[in-house]
């Protein structure tokens, strides 16, 4: 196992470290032994020091690597050999350093020596407990990076034979604060021995009291020094001395400092009365109080030094009574407040110290100092001067300077607190208008005493409320309760975790970026390769482009919206059926062929030179029935009367709707078409039709329309209107009318009809050029055609202007408009007043002169159209597009879900139709019922 | 509906779906038709109608709406005094204990120069460092009042101070200044509705600061200001346009005047007509891209503060007005003649009957329908499903100036 795990980091090591590998293996049994059997250190004792140190360290490494190589257990010699053990140590360390850092390696080797020297010192004393805790601390020290540096100094100290001192010296390795605290104590202790500035400390009370004890007791007054009371006579005095209360107090005094400390912190004690107060105000109240005054009087009487009467003495009293954490257990937590991770490691060392010195002072000083570092410095108090002097680098130094100044006044942090939030104290008055009590609105509490009010305003609870509710910037000292500390620790830990997380995240991102760049390069190369050698890159074959898709990736396809679905469904409903298309196709092709033959016949009969005649060249795309035929004329062919036939209108544009069975063809004539010509054609056409097809057709002439109407007798009865026109008609319009009119035959067909037919031709061409290719355009035009057929208001809008409008709207709306969007845009366009009298109108691109395609509309029509479109727009926006389209609302597609509303759906398609349609009719002012019904049924 | 896979596009990769609910679907807003933007597609097919009387009427109306010089002076005097007092409080934080002021800023129509006559109210936002307790606000109000009295003891003007939900208002006979209290953003989450002013109002005041800054930087063109005044007037007179907040009107005016392919500000007649056209074309309808709020993070379309019903109402009112306008009814629209009934009642213009538009919005009455609708990512549906409370929340956040300019109507 060790072999398996170890080489990985070892490979990353420099050669020296690598060579040390066997040594490491040799060392492992030791650590295994150590880890499994605690008594081992006792045995190892004999072979101490180096060997033991190794075990110790190996153990540490083990905890780090979490590998226990039981395999190599049978190599005990290495264990007892000091030299390999040392190298093993190095190796282990080096290995470890892959986790941390390199440079400390030599430091550690020297440290090993120091350690070996030091280790046994602390070891022998309390072996069982000590070993475990110490090793723990060791594991930690290996893990903490900053430890290494301090390590050397701590361990190279050859004078650290004294266990207590070495104990304290270990501390700085973990945390400067602890170290300083501990050693400050040490030095302070020395200083105290020399100078005797004990007064600053809690136990110092004892010497202080010793002094008053010194003078012989006045016999008249039976005064109990311990309880600070006087007794009326010797009898009572004796009784008192025998009493439980007194004994308790006495015991408490004689015992360690522990009993003095109450549960809380920051307490002020009146030494004189042996009363502990929780705050400065309480203390002040006490000083003012009758009880205290009594004691003072007594003491004055006794001629004892009275701390309380003298203002200077007050501070002494206060100072000496400041006591912070609770003995040993609180040391841990106090340390924890400073640095959570240190807590474990320091425990043992501090404990050592404590045991050796057997004084609670350590905990006191250490606790205060640490708490100060952990919490804000603002509440530092009573840190003894020597401590500050000894530790210049200590964070609390500044505050301790303050302390020197303020010490006499500012016993607790609270003292300097200014009362806040007067305005939230309400005075409750009685009938006489006398203030009877106060009510703090922030804390929702009541009190009667004006003094209490002051105290409350300064109090922590009030301040916290104030901070919470009024001014978040108010500084409220942190209550260093264990609970609060834990919360804070948690917070710190969470914070560090968060930071860690973000750091990692950042790294990942960076890495990802780099990867992406590489990937991009990779794909770039591939693309080039593909282009050069394979012409088309089988990108798909090369697998996915990885999770960090470079470049824009596939264009995000616009998801089909509800509007789109409705429009598409409606479109499907109005699209002509197969039968209809077939029928139309048949009649159109029959007419075209018949017309061609008619043309031939006419040309034969007219033309003197039949050989010269011809040639109508029809270029008909056979696949597309709706393709307009293009007529090509040979120059010689001018005599031919009927030059060609073209599809126009919905047929040419592919806008046939369901039920649309009337299609238009235009026959271009070389001259102005006359009634005679029409008659001749109409006569000839049936015969020709009979030749090209077996189907029966009825041919009807319609002179006023300048057209022949061919109707099939077969079922869907499609009809084809063949209009005669000639380009000459238009020229006549533009050029000099006179000359043309002179030439005009008498029975020329209606000019307007002919011009309309010509325009239809141009429109068909324009449509194919502009609209056919535009996404959604044709669909929307079909939809609007349907609308125009259904709704009377819209019927005024001519087919052509509608097409123009749609095309302009769709083409100006950006690429790839979805049908729903396009439809909405049309309504928006009309809504914004494009066809209203003040609007710009619609410029007709198929006319030579600027023409408004909407010119035929009256103002009222425009108004109604606009109003209708405006309403339709809002219906679309509010998801009622089905009302505009005269259809049932569609159920949501995809993601099939449990449909509890099935019956409802059925109702909709069946009986619900009536009501739905009714609503819609109201909406659209009587839509054409037949169409709606048809739409509903096809749906 | 939850936990169902979304559409096949890799949405998870792009944006983790934090919120449980219907599958995420990209909401691609619809860009409404805007005639000015596609003028090239719609060349004029006929000569432009005579616009001169219309333009003149617009300008005349603007003059009518602009407060007179004495009015402005009185407001200015009061504002500057209060501003001075508050500034002093900022500079000497010790002078006033109940609260600490971080910053004082003028906002609203007075600051923007779009004040309307008869509405001599200026707005000042006071940004507190401390939490805005009602007591602190009251104390600040009295403090300001005191100082004001010290400043002009002789005049003996009647100065009243009234506290309200948003702060306090100092009014003299001819002008009043609303001091809108808010607090620094970190404090917003500490607010307790029992003790402090409403957090949403606080946020709206913060937004008001942003708005006035944006305005200062972007909308200084006088056409915009004139248009704002005209549109505010329109809103005040036509009930259907009530849901438009001052902030929406400002953004719309800015959009109508400046958002133009040539970047040349439009003339006031064109801009006014365009505003109506934009509203009619459904700029503020659900699904529309609308106008993104420049003062909010992310893309917040300003019109979502209006309920669907209100959006419909605004739209159809504008549509009716647009039709009236195109039939030559500008005098009625501008309030120079007639009354507001043109928006709600049938009217005849040169033989053309203009029928007012009617509402199209229908409440989704059945749950089943809702289920159907949930499918769509469109915000109208999202809004429908979100509770009323949430919705009001959104509304008040995005309705910054409801406080600020509320009584302009």
C-alpha cells in the first residue's frame, strides 16, 4: 500500500527525496506500531531520542497520507536504527511537502533534532494522555503551513529543557497569540517574582488581602475578613466563623482561583463587599448602594484600607476583579475564538503549562488575549502591562496602550459606551403627568427607574436591538459566550469554505478557458485540414465538440410559440386539399394546352405565312404546377395574335386556399384584344379542349370581363378565367393616347380589365421575386387571405395591397420570422396607422408612377380596418389568437402530460363549436360562417 | 409539470434552472412594428399631410403645461433650503442623532425639468445610513422643519410637515417638497415592517435616484422633456393611460424622440405621433420586447409593472387616440377642445365614425386553461401563475415613482 501510494508524490520529488524511499518504508512499521499500540512510546523510551522522534513523526505522516503499510511491518531493524530513521523522516517530510511546500524541508530535518531533544521532556510526565494529545498537535503542526518556520526557532532552542517552557515554546509554532500569551505569562511571572505587580491579576487579590490581614485584628470589632462583615460580639463572630457561609467563602478563597469566576465574563467585582456586578453601571449602582456604604463605613471604622472610598482605589478594585474565562475548559474555547484550528493543538501544551505551574493565571491571560484577537480589540481589558510589553508584535498591543490610559476609568468595555436611542424610550405617565415608568420600544421592555433607563440605554441588549433596528453600524461588543463563539467559528469556517470554493471555481474557470483555447485551436486546425484535404469536414464524425463548445454553436432555433402553432394549424386547415389541387391542376393544364392549340388555329387562319409562324415556347417546369409559364417570342413571330398564356393571381403565387377553385390565366395578345378575338377564341376553345382531354368543360364568354370562363363539369367544379390583354394597352396609357386611340379597333375589350390583367402579371412576377422566398410570408398571406374572405371589414383590403403589406412587414422584421411573429407584426403595422389617412400609404412597386396601393380605400374603411387590426393585435398578445384565426384554441403540444381535461376537449370539438364560433363572430363582426365551420371541421 | 425535461436544446448548460416549475424555455421577445425604424420599407406613397397646426397645438399645450416662473422659483427656493439643511446634516453627523444621513439627492420631475404646472412638488431622496425607523423619519422631519423656521423666521410662512409612508413632506403655501426616505442597500434586508418604512418603498426611492441620474445623462434633449410633459398630461386626462408610470413615460419619450436610425432627434409632432403609434403597435403588450429598464440589472422590461389588464387598457386607449389623431382630432387629444370622452365613446370625424377600441384581455377563468398556458414561457403566463403578492412585489419595485409623482394625476 505504501508503495502504491507513495511513488506518486515521490515521482514529483527531486532525486534525493526519491532515493530516500526505502528508508521511508523502513520507517513505516514504526508508525504503524505507534499508531496501533500506544504503550510503544514507553518502550521506545529506551532507544530514545532519535528513534522515538521518528515514530512520532512517522505517525504524523501516516495521518496525513492515511496509508498504513502493514506489509512492511516485518522490518523492525530500521525502526531501531537512528540514522535511517532520520532519513526516513526527511523522506517522509519531503513527501509531505508535496502537499505543502518545499523550502521548509531542511528546516524540518533540523527540527527533528530539536524535536527529539524536546519530545522526551514532555513525554515522561503524563505518558498516556500526553502522548495522544501531543501527537495530535503534531499532526496538526505538519498540516499547518506557517508552523514550519516557527518550528525551527522553537525547536532549536536548546535551553528548552524545562517542560513547562518547552510547552509554551511549542505554542508559538501554532499561533503567535497563544505563544505570546503563554510566554508573556512566563515573563510576567518572572517579573512578578521580582517586582511583585500582582495586583493586576485575579490571584493577586490574595496578596492584596493578605495585606489587610497583616495588621492585627481589632478586638472590639469582630470583623471577618473573609466575609467582610463585622459581628456584634465574639459570640456571633465565632458562630459566624463556624457557619457554612463563612466556610464556603474561606474554602473558596484558599482554593484555586476557579471559584471566583462566575459563569459570565466581564464582571466587575467589588472587592470590598465581594460582590460581582455584571456591568459598570451595575457596579456603580452597587457603589452607590446602601450595602456598600455600610461596608465602607465599617471599614473606615476599622481603619482598613478601603478601596472603594477612594476613586483611585475603585479602579484597583475593578481591575483586580476582572476575570474572564472559566478555568481550563474555557481556555480551549478562548483559544478557539482566536483561531479555531489551533484549538486542538494548543490544548495539550497549554495544559502542560497549566499543570506545571498550577495556576489559573495562565488561562486568564491567555484567554483574554486570545479573545481579544478573535473578537474586536475594542473590548480588551485588564491585560496586564508586562504581557503587552513582552509582546510587541501582538495584535492587542495597541489596545493595551489605550488601556494604560483608560485603565483607571474604563474597566469594562461597556464603560465608554454612550447611550443610544433615547428617542425610543417612551415615558409612561400617570394621571398627574408624573413619569411612572419607561418603555423601550426597541427592546419592548419596561422599567421604572430613571437609572435603569440609563443603564438600559447602555446595555448590550438594547444596543443590539439598536444595531439591528436602527443603525447597523453601531458597534456592539461581541459577547464571547461559548455559543456565540461557536457561531462565529462556524461563520469563519463557512466563509473560508466559501472562499475556497470560489478559488477552486476560479481555477477551474481559468483552466477551462485554457482548455477552450486549446480546443479552439484544435478544431481550427481540423477545420483547415478538412477543407484542404477532404473538402467537406465531417465534423459530425469527429464527435462532439466537447462541453465547452467553441464559437457560437448551432444557432438557437426559436422555439415554436403558441402563436406559431395556431398559425400553422390554421394554415394547415386552409390549405387546399389534394383533390382540389389535382382538379385545379387538371383544368389549368387543359386550358393551357387548349389555348396553345387555339393560338395555332388562329394563327393558321390569320397568318398568310404559316411557315413563319410560331413559336410559342412554353417553358413549363413540369414539377411545379404553379409555375408561371414564361413566354418567349421569336422576333419574327409578331403576326401571331395570341402570343402566350400565363398564370396569374393565387394560382401563380401559390396562394390557393381550401375551397379556392377559381384560377386565372392571362393570354397575351400582340394587339389590343377585341371582342371579335374573344368570340373566335371562345368558339375554338371547346374543340381544342376536347382534343387535349376527355373531361367535359363548359366554356362561357364574358365580354365585359374581357375573359372566357372555363368550368369543369367534374366534381369539385374548378373554373378557370382566361383574360385577354396586351402590353399595348398599357403603353397606350402612358404614351400619347391619341395615336393609339386612332388605331383602336371599335370593339376593343374593356381597357381597365385588360390593364388589371397586365398588373396581375406584374404582381405575379414581383411575388415570385420577393415574397416566395421569404420565410413565413406565404403562410401569413394565406392566413390573411382567409381573414379577408371571412371578415367583411377586411374584405376591403385588396389582395394585392395585402400581399404588399405582408411582404413589407415580414421583410423589415428581421430574418427568420416565425409565422406567429409575422402575423403579429402585420397587425402591429396596421395598428400603428399605416393605412390610416395620415399614414404613408403603400407604395406600389409594380407601377411606374408612385402609386398608393391603398388608394381605393375610403377613410371609414381605413378606420375600421385599423380598429380591427388593433383589436386583433391585442387578442394575439393576450393569447387569444384562436379568435383572430377563427379556430379552437390548441392544446399545448409536446411534453405529453396527463390530460384530465379530455372530456372538455371533446366537448370543444363537438358541441363547443357553436359557442366558440359565436364568440368569434361577435369578435370579428360576423365572420363567414361557412369558412369557419369548414376550418373547425378540418381541424 | 415540474421535473419534466425541457425542450431538447441544451438549456442546462447555458443557464441552470434554479427555479422549480415549468420547464425553462427561452423567452424570445417579439419586436413590435415601428414605422420610424422601417421607413425605408414604407416609402411615402402620398404627400405628407399638413402638420403645422398640429405642431403649433403641441407647442401651445406644452407652454400651458409648463409651470410659470414664480411657481418654479417658489419650488426652487424651498428645495434649495431643504437641500442645504439636509446637506448640513450630512456634513455634521453629530448634529442630529436620530438618524445619520448618507446622501441627499434631488429626484423626480422637478429635478428632471419636466414639472407640470399646478403640481409644485419637488422630490428629494434622503439616503440614511441608519435604518429608517418611523421615529427617525419623524425626528428628521421635525428637525428640518425647525431649521427651516430658523432660516426664515421673519416671513412666518405656514410650513407644514407631514410624515407619510415614504418619508415626509414639507409644504408651504405655494410649493411642497417631498423628502423620500430610503436607506443604504445593505440595510434593506434588515428592515422590519413593524418598525421601519416599507422596504419596497425604500427600493423605489433608490430606483428614483438611478432614474434621475439616467435622465440627466441621456434625456436632456428638450424634445424629450416637452414630450414627457405632453404625455403626462395625456395620461392625466385619459383614464386609460393611467397605468403608465412617470418612469415609463420618460423612457417612452426618450425612445420616441431618440431611437431612430439616423439618431437625429425627431421633431415634437413626429415624436408625439410616434409615441401613440408605438403604444398602439403593442410596445407594451405581453410578449413584446418593450423598453428595457436601463436602471435595473438584467433585462427588465418596464411595462411588466402593469398588469395584463392595464397593458391592454393602455394599448387600446392609445389605439383609439391614434385613430382620432389621424382623422384630425388633435385638439381634442391635446385637451384644447372637447373632453376625454373621445377615448371611450364613439365620435365622428369628417364623416368617419371612430369606434373606441375595447378590451381584449380576458382573465383565465379556469384552472385547466392555466395548465395549458403554463407551457409557454411568455411572461404573461408566468405572471398569471405567480401569486398576487409576488406580483405586487414586482410592481412596487418597478413603480419607483408612484410615490414620487403619484399626485400628478
